[in-house]
C-alpha cells in the first residue's frame, strides 16, 4: 500500500498558512478524491512502480513503470502515462505506453488495447485493476484482439519467431523496417 499524503492535513496546513483568511485551496473534484483513494490503496505487483513527474500536487497525471518478471518481455522496462479525467471513475483513464515496444496489444504510437480501458470499463474498477491489466499484457500477450496486427500474426503463427522479435526489439534492434530503442 502506498501512502502518499493526506488531503485534509494539507488543507488544514494551507488554511493555517493563510492566517484564517479563508481557504484558498482548490476544491477537489470527486474524480480527484476517488483517485487519491485509489492511489493510497495501491497494491501493485513488486515489478511495478508509480511516479508523479509533475509533482504530487498533480495526481491526475502520472506514470507507471512495469518490469515484467516472466514471459517474453522478462527484463524489459516499460513506462505508461496515465491521464485521469475529473469525472473519473465514470470514465476510464487515458493510458499510453511511452516505451516503443513490439507487442500485439500496443501499437507503435503507444496506444494500448486493453478491454477495461474501453468497452469493459466500469466505475467499480480502479487504477490498481488497470495496472494489473497492463502487467498481464506482458505476461500473456493476446493475438486475438491486436493493435499491432503484424506482431499478432507472428505470435499466432510462429511463437518462436515472436520471441526472437521481442528480444531483438528490447535490445534496441530492428524488427522488419521498424527500429526500437533499448529497454532492457
């Protein structure tokens, strides 16, 4: 569980610093409050981490790093950006992969094909669920619902070649005409 900070204490501190002149603290949206709860209750796999590149005052934009400990992508490091809407959890977070990766469910622009980020999103889901879903994409890539159709076809038809392509890409090589940066 990650304990980042306490909203009430921060608001009290800001009010105290204002010498009782009224709270100039920005009122948090319901989405921010829910996201704060989700983040403080995170229980991610040990190979995942979260960071806030804009500082902890910007909860709505953060990054999650996944380092798969099993499967084709073992040893790689993949960074995802999360943009969360103020109407969260009624709308799924927008997630993109910053790391260029050879993967059937992640295209070369970083778009992610994960059903809970699209049609299967429900407000009862949370950030922890999304992180586990992303983690699962690296342990069990799915050739049946691809964004990268070429990678999906290779995974389906020739898993050994798929494994070789993943390794080549992760070590900073070419797969076909596409160059990949080293992520291992």
